[in-house]
C-alpha cells in the first residue's frame, strides 16, 4: 500500500505569522466633471491647475464642454491642463467617478453606470425620497462633501464656503448702502470725524467671524449676538480684540437694531433657522438700512425674509433693503471654485494613492463620515431618519 502524499510540506503545516492585509497601491482614476445645470450655479469642483496635478499623476479627467464657463475657466484652459473635453453629457456621466458641486438630478442619475462613485454636495433639505431610491437602484457609492471632516473634526468644504459667505455679506452690504442702490448713503470705512458705520451680526460661527473680520477691517463698529458663550469667547480670541458681544435678548437686540446700518443673519438650526428678528423689530430699523440673511437657505432668521435670486437679489420692506440670496458663494464663482478645488484635489490624489475609495474610507475616518451610500446601501443615519429609509452602519460593512 503506497504512502499517501500530503498536498502541503511540513514547513507549510507549521503555525505561520499572521499576514496583515496589504491594500493595493496606486489606483487609476477616471473622473467625469459635468456642467452644472442647477439654477445660478456657476462653480466647478476642479480648476485647470488641479486638473493638471491629477493628470500629471497618471489619471484621466473628462470634462463637459462649458463646465468651467461660469467660473471664467475656458475649455482651452482645461484642455491645456490635460483634460479631455466632450459635448456629450451622457459620456461624462458614464465615467466611473463623477465630481459635481450640486447633487445630480434624477435624469442625471439615470445616465450613470451601476457602481459609479459620486462626490458632490447632498443638500439634504432639498432632496426627495426618489433621489435615494434611484441611487440605491444603481448601487452607487456616494460621498457628500458637506459631511467630510478633516483631522481636526471640522467640515472643510462647509467652512471654506462659509468664509466666502461671511466676507461677501459685508461687500454686498457696502454696495447696497450706496444711494445708487436705494441705501442710506453710508460708507463702510473709518473716515476721520465721521461716526463709524454700525454692524450687527447674528451668529458667532464661521460666517459671523468672517463678516466681523471684514467689517472691522473697513472700520465699522461691530456687535455680535449668539446664545453660545463659548462661540462668543472663541470669536473674540480669533479676532484678537475685545468686541461688543451679547447673548440674544430681545430688549438688547431691539436697541442694537434701531441704531445699526447693517444686520447680517448667520444663525443655523437643526431643521430650520430660528427666527431671531421679528417684523416689528424690522419696522423700527433706520430707513435705508440693510439686512443680509445668510441663513435663508435654512428658512432665514428674519421674519420679513423671502428667498431672492442673484438676478433680483433685493427687495425693500418697511424701508429696509433685504438681501436674501441662498447661494452667496456662487456670486464669487471663481474664488469659490478655487476654494473647493483646494479641498478636493488632495482627497482625490489620496484616494488614488490608497488604491480606491474603499481603501481610503477604511483608513480615513473623516472621509468615511462623508459617505452616505455604499454600493447602493444607505449608510447615513440622518438621511435614513429624515426620509424614513433603512440604513446600515458603515462600520459594520467596512472593517
């Protein structure tokens, strides 16, 4: 009887050291950048310089013709940076990875291939259940850039756009105060012998901080209201000077509003911005004074606010000029695009270096936080509860 041979050697049968998983190095990206179709959206996710950096690392970028026009980047700029240009929208949406500013429409989702990776804003409050059902049907993996966190726990995309909105709100107010814009003829600026302009800022977050920084830089007198003492303390530290700060108390706020020339509202809520300023308070304000409601995308914090557009940005109510455009950064499309691009480019290069999105989200908690769909499985608790959809914890899917 012949001796049975073992398929393993004696060495192979000995206990082995555990082999750790080695993730695949360097994946090739093929990124599609479609033209934004949302109303008055002029921003683009990648600038030509960012495209050059990505293409130089061995990746492909397919850009829809005219995608950069709103931010004053031409097709030629992108072509010279190494992008491929096409007029075929469907071809762009057929790319394995799609990069957008606004979330895609249902028609655009239909053009996507199954298993596509989508990186865009989500804008939860403007979505419908059908949007998520369409994503699930295509088994899409989607990241919302407003949910992505950095190493410090901040939301870099939201923060950068808030910085622009805060600074822009002061520039817009300055323009609206001129006689040509039916304002009260006051000028931002510390003119010798002339009492400074008075600015009231509601909310001591990033928008409030940058609005205060710009106002102070122009020589205005600033008063900041917020119910968080921590935020008020932090804004004073960041600005490096003592400021007039107060919690939101109707009596004190009414007095400040009667005197001010500009009031900037930047107060956020969980589902809707709280109404801080009532119609009676607005009636008591000076003729020709200006309201900039940065919170209008979440309902607004002034009772008299109504949504306006970049084409017709203002209306006058109780002799007060109201500016209530939801998407202020789009007014400065080139600066906003540069800011978004600066955030996206390192992430894209890191995803490629890690060998794909799956490996990146496994090792980067901040990027994982931005994930709300994984191969058609909803992984975001907020979305699931908001739309009454089943969701799974991503940590149970990806270890």
